[in-house]
C-alpha cells in the first residue's frame, strides 16, 4: 500500500486508512499527508473499479477547524 511521499503508479481514487479521506491522484504524483495527520505516516488504499472521471469524492473525517481559523 502506498504511503505519503511515495510516487503514484496507478491513476485513480485512493482513500486514507486512518480517516477515509479520498483523493484522485495521477501517475507520478507524490502521495500527500493525511489532511488530519500532517507529518505522520499515512497509508493510501487504492479503490479499484472506480472511474475517477465521474466519481464524487467523499471528504472523509477531515477536521477543517484548523484551516478555517487560519483564514
């Protein structure tokens, strides 16, 4: 399973194991940190059988309170 900082090899939809936050990520792009656990190890699970072009992402359990405070 890819981790944050790894280079993606398969275009598609991935979700974090910790918070179930989802992303669409292209080939060659580095996997980001989990939006809730910056600078910690994050595992990303590939969601097979999903067409990324028409998929509606689910934000997962993302704590937006920190980003709202910064604005």
